[in-house]
């Protein structure tokens, strides 16, 4: 009998993933994926970038690079982050193989099996899996309209018996909840975490994808606020602003944390792909990234608004949601007794898929929610698919 590690026994392929594999029919309408639309990738720009690389740049691209990232990208990314107000000068930047690797490395940096951490409920499934793979004990705190429940966060942080090793949050355009934390919530949580010796991992995969200019003041990241008395480990990604296939993300962290993280990354993969780092460097340094972000931001806003309009028209009144102000997702709140996996089964029969709520519950229980993503589906398909989702919900519970 093969003897596997205890930590791998904590990981299971979810029931949802199994259901999803049934749903890969060519004509299926997908509200399930958290990935950009293939049709939106800047293919011509990437062709031009590659074709215009010098021979020396192509050689760098083909070679191993430093663990922290190739100097070319580190330099341009620093400027990109500086423009977002991030404190790049008194922190260290590391390029990672997707920001999920940054989350993994930071977890390994802090966690021994059985250590407690605090996350939001719901929470990004990739992070939940990473935390479980290191055998963290997860305490989840509910996410409300303006951000994490501050009273419960305070209680969790002040629990001396199981003092958390870190707190992991996604304040800007949460996956799956779509939430944007208010500035007041960010300031209040800074106050709660100050001088507690509990680092904050701030996951910022989506803040460039805001829909409304007036929200810009709320998008200031906690890292950019540069709070004293908290080690903020900021993570970001090229996945939503260029392409997830590049597998490039980053962490911006205080120097002592960086030193440990670098040792871990050396052991994992020595360095992230130099090839895609070179492409990303050119894409950012030429300024093309800003035009591209502008384009996708507009497109995702059109799709989000189309989905909101359809949901308002077709959903039973009992189903509530907050219209997204950025990012990729709408999070539906169903009456307590409705099981969204049952709705999903009906929906798949009708030719449409979404992700049911318990996927994002760190404890795998809460299931009267569902995540609909609009990032990877045309307006036409959104208009076709939402009535089918509404129909599936009605079949599970007759609302009339
Ligand atoms: C909140 C959040 N963080 C991190 C990631 C990971 O992105 P990547 O590893 O592609 O950079 C995702 C991907 O969907 C995400 O939604």
C-alpha cells in the first residue's frame, strides 16, 4: 500500500469539480470560470513584443534567471506598483509563478501543521487549498457588504489560546463575493491588527479592474497605506491584466519575510519563467499594459451590467445580490434552505454552469450561495444563460 503524506489527505477533488467535468460540452454557457475571455488577450501585442526582442533579450528569456525575478521585470514592475502608491522602496519584490505561488510560499513561510490562520468566509478556493495543504487550522470570519466582520475579526485576533499566524484577505473585488472593502473597514482592520505580531496577506489580484472612477479612493490597498506595526505581505498577478498562461505574479513584502520566502522559492522552482517575464517586462515598460487594462475594464463592466440587468429581470425576488463594482464575479444569496448544488445539477441539464457556494466556504458547508462570473461570457450568452439559471432556481423551490 502506498503511504501518502497526512497533508495530501486533507486535499480532495471537490464534488463541484467533478460536476464541472460533466459540464464541458461545446455549447455550454459558462458562468463558472474565473479566467479572462480568450478573445480579449492582446495577441498581436505579444507577437510584436517577441518579434522585436533583441538576440540578447531572447537569450535571457531562454535562460534560468534570479530567484527574485529577472532585473528587467523587477524594475518595470516596481514602477507599475509605485504608480499604485505601493511602498516599493522599503519592501522587497519577488516575481512568483502566479500569485497562487506567492500565497503558497507565504503560507510555508509562516505555518507549521496545526497553526491557526484567519480568512474571510467566503474565500478564494485556491488559497483555501494552499492553506489546507500546509495543514493550517482555518478560522473563517464572515464577509459583509463593506468588508470583513470587524467584531469577529477582533475576537479571532485577540484569542490568545489560538493566536493566528496570519490573516489572509482580498479587500478589492473579492473572489467570489465581488466585495470592495470601504476605506473605513480598511482603517478599522489596520487598527485591529496593529502591534499584534500577526502578518496580513493582502491578495490584490483584481484592483485594476474597477468599473467606476468614483471608486478609486476606495481602491487604495492596505499595503499602500503602509500601516506601522503590521507586516503586510502584498500579492498581485498578471493573470487578469495580461494572461494567466504567463503564470506570473508577485509578492511585495518586508525584507525579513522576503529572506525566508526566497529560500522557499529556491527549493520550489528556482525561478519563474524568464521567457514570460521578458514578455511581461516589455508589455509594462512600453505602457501597453495601461491601454490593455482600460480596454478589458470597459468590456468587463459591459458584461457585469448586462448580467445585473438580466438577474434583476429574471430572478425570484427572494434572491439577493450586490451589483459588482469591479472584478469578475456576482455572488447570489439564496434562501437558507436552498442547496445550490441541486440548482447546479438542474442548470447543467439546461446547458449552463456556475460554481456553488460551499466551494468557497473554508469548511465546505455553506451552500445557499452561488458564484456567477461574467468575465468569460459574451453579453449575448449572458442574456441567454441567466434565464436558465433563474429557471433552475425556481425548479428547486417554487417561489410563487
Ligand atoms: C483572489 C485571487 N487570488 C489569486 C489568484 C491566483 O491567480 P494567479 O495564480 O493566476 O496569479 C486568483 C485567481 O483566480 C484569485 O481569484
